[in-house]
């Protein structure tokens, strides 16, 4: 395969030509097609999808944290990242806002998970539908240390994982968990009723996830791996576009 593209002869990349070579519109379009096709619905209780896109007169900024009474009867997104101050998940939120400007978002990371737990659960209790997007991406050479033990970089830390469990315990039937990268996350949440995988946290995958959540695209992906205790390889539930 390397020889077929000449890598046996030219092993170095001309970085000055990368923008021209890689960022062609047709390449980006193809990447989006691949990401759309990859979205896989592993579990679906038919009570959450699709989310409702709503028209709101104002397009002004919306605060990240809302009082619980402000989310009554609305949709809620909980974005779980390694660092809520980073860019991770921002594009996902932007795509949600385009479709549902009033949708509330709460950012959770290792530092604030325990402190925010009560506020999150109160918001969940009053929301009609809940999206939990988890950015847990495997990364070579990265490990976490908890209670004196090493954990793989793709594992969730204890506090965020406990919060997800509490959300599912309180509102599992109206909550969908979206694995933005690591499909094996569901092993920690065997009770999850609605589970979607993108296998990537690239922007094209974030856009695909949001499009699938709102029914802008049909979902027809299948698992390329087995998730022990959750689903065998090739599992994939169909969901039509709306």
C-alpha cells in the first residue's frame, strides 16, 4: 500500500503544500460523508430521537450555566471533556445552537464533576430530553492515575463516570449517551438505553453526531468492534432522517 502511493521513494512530506493537498473542498466533503456513514446507534428505546429543532426569535449569546428552573420543558446537553476550558466540544455545541438556540448546555470535566453534580441532576430532572456527549479519546502514551492506579487514557475518571451513572439512573429513558471517540465507554454504563457512537472527535464527526441527533441524516452505521456486555460486532440500529 505504501508503494502504491510512492512512499517507498518519497518518505518526507512537503509541509508547504499540505494546505493545498489536504484541504480541498472535495476532500472535506468526502470526510463528512464518511463521518455521516460511521454514526452508529447501538441502543435506542425510541423515546429520545430525534431531538426537536426549535425556532427562537433571538440569536443572542446563551450562558453556559443556567438556573434549574430555566431548563424546564427543554432539551439539555451535558458535554463531558478532559478540560471544559479547552476547544473540545465547542463545535458540537455550536452545531446544536444552530438547530436549537435555546438548548441548555452544561460543561463537565474532572475538576467540577463532583461540585456540579447536584445542579446537573436538578437540570436533568426538569429537562424533556438529555444528551450526554462524552469526549474520551484513546491517546498513545497517555495514562491517568487514580487512587494510586494507572488507568488507560480512554477511561473516564471516577467523578464524571459517577455523574453519568446518576443521570442514567434518574432519567435513563430520556437520555442519550454519545461516545465521541471511544465506543467502549458503554461498558461502564450497562443500563444505558440510548447509545450512539461516532468513533472520532473530529469536527466532521461532531457535525455528524448533531445531524443524527436532530434527524437531519439517517443512521445506518454498524459497530466494527464488539463492546463486551453491550453489543456484538456489526450491531447497528436504523433510524430514518426526519
